[in-house]
C-alpha cells in the first residue's frame, strides 16, 4: 500500500524512478523495490519522500479514486 502511494505521487509529479532515486541518493532499482512492496523505505527516507512531494501520511495510503 505504501509502495503504491509512492508510485502514484511520483507519477502525479511527472518524475521517473530514476529522478526520485537521484533525489534520495539511491538508484532507480531501490525506488522500484519500494513501489513493488519488495522493500519499504526506512523512516528517514520515507520522510524525505513526503517532504519532496509535500505529502502527508494519508497521501501515501489513500485509495485511488475513479
């Protein structure tokens, strides 16, 4: 669920996995792992992602509205 929220916010901001990874100091593979749910970001990284997108926790877990 968190990974899907990261993916949605990243896409809404027109960024690639590579661009978000560069911002965080990681590679695109790490972002892909977060988005797929294979790995979760640590709290510091999660906070950096939230700051980058000016997002709140609920923005990462809200269900996509059709």
